[in-house]
C-alpha cells in the first residue's frame, strides 16, 4: 500500500468521500458526539436532515473518512458555501464540524479531510474559507494553511 506523502496515514486505509445515508449505521453520529455531545438521532431524523442538505447541492458538502478495514467512519467535516453581496456577489466557504475519532488521531486524517473541504470551496469559486476553532487547535489549522484573523463571538440559545 502506498502512503500519502507527508500525511502520516496510509492512503488506502481510509476513503474520503461524501456522506451517505448508510453512514448512520457506520458510526457517523457517534463520531459527531466526540465533537459536541448531543442526544442520538433517530434514523428518520438523520434521513430528513440528509435530504435537506442534499437539496442544497454543492453548496453544502459533508465529507467522511471511512476506515477500509472496519467500514466505520473515522473522520468527518463539512463546508458550507455562503452567497454574498460583497465582492461582486462572491462566495465564502465555512468549514464546520471537523472531527477525527479519538482512536484515529495523529495520523494526518483530519488534515486530509480539511484539505478536501478547502479544495471543494475553491472549486466553487469561494474567495476565502473561514472557520472557528478552540485555541488548542490553532496549530492543527495552521498546518492546513489557515491563519488567525479577527475574533469569534457567539450567542447561544
């Protein structure tokens, strides 16, 4: 098996691809719970949200990394394309919900997912890609090419 250069992970061990309906049974929601704990989704809720996001076409992409050996989802991330009026009706990519299973961390898998999300945003014509992260993840995102800019603020309900 060939190794992906500099990624630290066997390129054939994980397949990065768009989210599929069958990923619910492959641990997708369990993986997301490692990012932000929440109540489990029912299959109907998952299917409904999947259909809503699919209707957005290429403006909303969820990628997963499937472990070829186990079939389990080991990493995930999303990019949303926002249509703006500024920059001559430009578009901005928002990277969200990037998570790597605790057992698969440190292998370059998260970097592979983020790079694919950025490539997607670039292909959609985005003039920038932005994200919010915790201070301890600054180094990870810097490795992916991001630079710190501005301040994140939040209002939660």
